[in-house]
C-alpha cells in the first residue's frame, strides 16, 4: 500500500513529507494506522546526528497511538480494530530478560530493531522508486501506517483519545516509571529533578503520585516553572541564579541531600551534579537523559563509597504490554494528567515546526495528527 510519512533523509536535514510504499505484515507482524504521534527529544537527537546508532534514510517517531488494520500469520493477541500504542521496548514475555524480574529490556528483537529492520531482517518501507527506507526504534510512528511486531504493541482501551495517549508511548511512561519502577520512591521522600521538559515534568507527577514531600525542580529556563508547579514541584532552582557551586546549594535546600535525584537533561555535567546532590549514605541518582555520542560521566569514587548510588532507566523500567494499558487507565480515571503538557497539535505537513518549537524551548510536547 501507499502511505504518507515524514522521512529523515540525512542527519541535520528537515524531515521530508512524502508518499512511501509499505508492504503488508508478515508472520508475527501487525499493520497499524497511526492516528497521532508525539515528537520526543530522542527523535531530534537522532535527526541531529548525535545518536551513534542513527540510520538514514529512516522513518523516525516512537511515540504514537493508532488502530490495528491487519495482522500477519500467527498473530494471536491482536485483531483488526484494536486500539494500540507502539512500544520501542517490546515485551515478548519469553526471553531471558523478560523472565528476569529486574529488567524491562526485552532482547528478543534487539539486533534487527537496532539495524532499522523488522525481525526477519528486511524493511517494510520503501520509496515510490523502490529504494528501501529503514524503520526506527521498531516503531516509525512518523508514518500514517506502519508495521510492527506483535510483541511491540500494547492493546489499550478504545475510549482513550489518541492525541493524548500517544504521549504514554514514551514521555509519560518514562518519567512516571523512573519514579515508581526504577527508584521505587517512598512516601515522604525528598527529590530533585534536573530538566523540566517532557520527561522531567512526568518525573514530577510521578513523585507527587508516590507521595514525595519535597520536589525540587532545576532548569535553566525559568519559563518551565509554572507548569512544573502545576504538576507538584515544591521548589524551583535556576542554576544561572545560584551563586557558587550548585551542589552545596541543593544539599542545603534538601536538608543534607535528596533521597532521589533524576537527570532528565542528557547533559553529563548535570548528571554529576545530580549524583553529588543525592544524600550521603543512601541517596540514589537515576539517569534518564540520553547523552551525545562519545560522552562520558565522571565523579570521585568516594561519592559512591560513601553510599550514593548511580543508576539508569529506559522507558521508565516499564514492561510495555503489561504496564502501558494500566497507565492509559490512570489517565482516563484522572489519576494522572497529560493534557496540559501537550502544548501544540500539528498536521503532518507541519511536523518540522514541532522540532523548531522544541529547539526554541517553547513546547513541552507537540503532537502530530494524521
Ligand atoms: P526537553 O528538551 O523537553 O527537556 C530538557 C530540559 O532540560 C529543558 O527544559 C531544558 O531547559 C533543561 N536543561 C537543559 N540543560 C540544562 C542544564 N544544564 N541544567 C538544567 N536544566 C537544563 O527533553 P525531554 O523530552 O524532557 O528529554 C529529556 C532527556 O531524556 C533527553 O536526553 C532524552 O533523550 C531523554 N529520554 C530518555 C528516555 C529513556 O528511556 N531513558 C526516554 C525519553 C527521553
Ligand atoms: O536493549 O540494549 C537495549 C537498548 C534498549 C533501548 C532503550 C532505549 C533507551 C532510551 C532511549 C530513549 C527513548 C526514547
Ligand atoms: Zn521518547
Ligand atoms: Zn523478551
């Protein structure tokens, strides 16, 4: 079939909206009509060329929601008409990783997904001239129709609005999951969140859900303060306005250091500040941000010897097919908020405007509707 897509032709170039060919689903695959897709910082990271695994030409996009159009042979858990959210971290429920209680990093299709291919080693996308176009993160939601493995789709309730729940495909789940699944924050905790963007705001709402007493937000952009307060931030710190070193300032503000700190910037210097502003003896620092190719983190080992822990999380530690439908329920039941964070709704032809808004720090989440 033909479908409309925004194609990443090369690093550093705007996406090109065009018609592409899409082959039907093969064994274990599902054809999905994407209704809405969010633009996440990680798409920009790949498009800019900072992602060491970035491949071109490719159809980016990993945050979406849509409807099953067709299923390939052997698909048993989904049928035509089901509402679904694509998962860049699949859940096969059979591999060594899925069976281990301490990780969500299903490895069953990892190799081909990293190569921009379906599990059989081929791509379903091509140009109208027949040249192959690669998939991205196994999802490629910047296309009106896309093919995914069955294990990379969460079935969700049908009354949930696509233009909001698409955000659960990455930002919402990553932020809330980092608090609940990875850090396992206890009631009464003190926490610091570095970076109040599409991920950091969801860390803040996760902390409020978990019953944290103090939620410090740190951002260089003071324009992020009102939204963060709305989601539960108790104190705002702009590093540009702090005289002297930021670490002692934050340690003092949190009465000895935070129980939990989260990096949602992707900046390795911020990651060090986050680790060192965690409480001596027990503080845990969770890295969510993805740093540029070749970047390294550092601290004095004594920071760890004296009881601070450095950890990381992907997709908030969530097992997508199991956890994502529950997060959609939380949204529909009013337990979590999404709508205020979706600052812009765009048509596919305007998708590059979404990237411009992100660069300018003017958006939290831009959603493209097909
Ligand atoms: P964003 O651009 O919306 O937000 C980043 C925020 O950090 C901005 O508000 C910016 O002003 C602030 N910031 C930048 N430098 C800062 C500094 N030095 N000190 C304080 N604040 C600073 O990005 P996002 O969508 O929220 O994503 C955040 C990070 O999370 C990115 O690195 C992204 O790639 C990563 N990410 C990780 C996962 C995962 O599973 N681990 C999932 C999605 C996104
Ligand atoms: O299993 O080796 C692996 C890698 C899984 C990739 C997980 C992605 C982590 C964060 C990327 C940002 C997501 C938008
Ligand atoms: Zn993302
Ligand atoms: Zn698995």
